[in-house]
């Protein structure tokens, strides 16, 4: 079975071809067109994103088919992200997928973008399969999940305010770095020899017990405000340039330690020996190492942490095609009335 995947939920127009190989799936092609135009505005402008998807979708799909050496007639089904995301942006992918599926007389299936992120690592590593603990950290989402099996997602905790990537992006802006700022913060933090300020670890304190409302939840707005004050003070002292790297490191350490500690809590509590990371922030090597170190120390040396490579961590259609393949295998199909939704619960 050959599945064409389409993703247009935010500012990446992406198409991919994935084919079934027994229980596994092979990634035959992946094309991702990032809309750089939004850097000018310091954030994604929905109307511009929709128009850019419209211009890009047909050539991106064509290219993905060419790179996979398949013709339109070879495709057995189309998987498309239909939420959560920007509705106008999603509708471009959904409308394109439905029209193509109708003209080829093949099934179309709507995929939850977040479920796609959970499948991303499995495309690179056949061991990154349930049961596992999952940490999804992107520009729009921060979720901690228990995944006993594909298709079964138990939401343990999420952010009370900003998503992890959003916190990175806002702090990057404070430090005068370009959008999206996550990777720039990581690069800057590497220049420092260590954190100079111990920012509070949000929602992380010793007295928490499983069952407490904040045991797995996170919150980054307080950390962001603490960072704002630190930057203002450095500006007032005229030392911001000299302190930039240490500030980036101090912020990253606090955020990473919080996420790593909460992830390990989930793995220990649910006796999982596999942890899967997903979303753009999973590109952050400090986060991956922190989770790995803690998992080894607290879960066991045989426990494994899986993080996708950069192309599969950020938004892409390969993960959507892979998730679609799973649902198609269970006999699921979407109607041609398939719609797009800005919010769409996973668990
Ligand atoms: O998953 P993604 O591509 O798009 C969303 O669905 O949001 O994630 C984008 C987010 C941005 O906030 C970006 O700053 C962040 O991922 N990001 C990083 C790194 N690379 C990307 N954050 C921290 N460190 C990185 N290396
Ligand atoms: Zn995403």
C-alpha cells in the first residue's frame, strides 16, 4: 500500500510518500517547503500562510511523487492533516487531498497533527513504538502522554499557558534573535559555560504527588516574565551583550529541567521503558540529553529515549502519511465531507 501524506497546518507545505512494508513503513520521499515570509512579522500570519499553501501545494505534491518514483495512479490512499492548526491553512491541504482522492477514486483519511508527531520517530527507528511515554513539544503544543498502543493516547499533562516552543520564540525575541528562535537560543546557550541565574523551575517542586493537578502540567509564562526582568536589568546595567549567552543558557536550563523531570515522572509512574519525543523543540539537544540522562538514572539503564531527526521533528507530511497508514490498516476512511478544525483533542 502506497500512501501520499499532505500537511499544511501551519507554515510548512509538505507532501510525502510512505509505503507499507509488513508491520513497518518505508519513507519513499519527503518534501517540506517552509514559508520564510513570516520571519518578517516575527510570527505566523494566518492569511499569508493560507495563500502561500495555495501557491505551493500542487508543486510540492508533484515533487514528492517524482522523488518517490511513483505516478498518481500508483497511490492507494491519501492522508491529510485536518487539525489542529490554522483553519485556513488546513483547508488548503484538506481540499486538495479530497479533490485528488475523488478524482483518483481512492480513500482519503484525515489525520490529527499531534498523532502524526507521535509517529514521526517510528519512521527512523522501528523500536520507537508503543508502549511509550511521549513528550510533544512544538510551537503550539506541550503535551505529556502515555501511549500504551497506537491509537490509544492518554493525556497526562499539558501547558497551562505558553507552549515550550512559544516560550523559546518569545525569549528569543527578548534577546533580539530571529523568529523562530528556538534553535538560536540553543546555539547561543552553547556559547556560555553555564547558567548564571537560577530561574524558577515552573510547576516543579518536591511536594508534588501523582494525582496532584500540577504533577504533570507545566507553565512557562512565569519563567518568561523572570527572563524579561533579567534582560531589562542587564540592559539597565549596559551588560546585555556580555550576558546574552548566559541568559539564554539559564532560561534553557530551567525549561529543559522542568520538561525532563515531568517526562521521567510519567515514565516511572506508568512503568514505561521507552520515551518518544516529538515536535520542533525535540530538535533541542540539551532537552534530548537531559531526558536521556534522567531516564537512565531513574527508569533504568536499559530504558531508551527516541528523538526524531530535524526533518521529522518539525512539521512534515511523512508523519501524517505514517499515521494515515495505521488508520487505513484498521479499515478507517474519511468521508468527502471531511472538514478542518483549529482544535482537535488527541486523547
Ligand atoms: O513542530 P514545529 O515545527 O511546529 C509547530 O507545530 O509548532 O515546532 C516549531 C517550534 C518553534 O517554536 C521553534 O522555535 C522550536 O520548535 N524549535 C526549537 C528548536 N528548533 C525548533 N526549540 C528549541 N530548540 C531548538 N533547537
Ligand atoms: Zn507540529
